[in-house]
């Protein structure tokens, strides 16, 4: 069983580094941009209200968006904007 998990894990990690995966991720995030921005806003608000554990999930979300080739901006009010770099 462990061997299957290793092979599948290696395959998935390799796939995540392909341009097809990144293109599909970028397209999905761009099409659902408002939803992703609201999710980041919500997680940031939870973190700033005193739940330091939330920063872990927040950072995973930011890293996921960045790995698709997009930028994540946040203003001083905790509002997020996802942009495509030029």
C-alpha cells in the first residue's frame, strides 16, 4: 500500500509542476476570483480577531494562488485582491 501512495504522490507532485496544471489553476482562480478573495478576507479576519492558528490555512491559500502564477495583494483593512502579473 505504501508503494502505491509513493508512486501516486510522486506522480501528483510532478503533475503540479507542469504548465497544464498551472494554466488550469490560474484559469480556475481567475474565473472564481471574487470567491477566492472573499475566502482570504474571511481567513484574515479570523486571524486578526485573535486566532493565530488561522494563519496556517491563510498562508496555504495564498501559496496556492501564488503557485498558479498570480499575485495576492492585501490592503490595511484586510481586503484582498488577486491580480495577474504583467
